[in-house]
């Protein structure tokens, strides 16, 4: 990554945590924002970010050659976007199941990125993956926290 790109990536990555934190903090006093409950807002934002990460995978493999791996990663990235959607659909039936499904999606995407980083992320330095592990670990911890707040 170039220096400018690195700063933007780190900045945007860290700023992406802000809504998770802002939505969780009011659990301790304010239970609604506009007409939405805070747990629902957390779940919606989580599904959005999960879909974004799936789209990043999609975009990375489109630049790769046509191979069986490319095909599988395209299918996988779509499945992860559907995990996000399913997380939203499960919300009313089971908030815990919804959050657990979203957590699995984050974990699966991180594992796929780490597994295939030399193939589809070969132009990025290891700093990107340290950031991804930090961000995903934080997001997973916040999901666990949200589970306990229910």
C-alpha cells in the first residue's frame, strides 16, 4: 500500500468501528434512535459492513485470472452477503441467532482473506492484514458484548 492509501484505509477502517460503538453505548440509557431500537440498528449496520466486506472480495477476484478459485470466491462472497441479509431476516425471530450468523460471516471472510491473501491480495502489505485482524476482532468482541446486553 502506498503511504496515502494506507492512511485512508486505516482511517476509514477505524471510523467504521464508530457506528458499532455509538450504537452500543446508548444501550445503557437510551433504547431508541428515531423509531428504531438500538439492537436493530446494530444488526443493520453489521449486515451492511458484512456485505461491504463480501463486495471487497468480489472486487479483488474480478482483477484475478479466470480460475476455479476465482469462481469459488465469487460464490463465497455472494454467500457472505446473503449471511448479512439472513442476519436481518432472523432479527425478529432470534436476535442471538442473528448476531451469531453475522459473527460467522465476519470470521469466514477474515479466514478466506488470510487463506488466499497471496493470491488475491498480493499487492497489499502485511499491515493491511494486521488492520483487518484488529478490526474484525473488535467487531466480533462488540457482537459478543451485544449478545450479553440482550
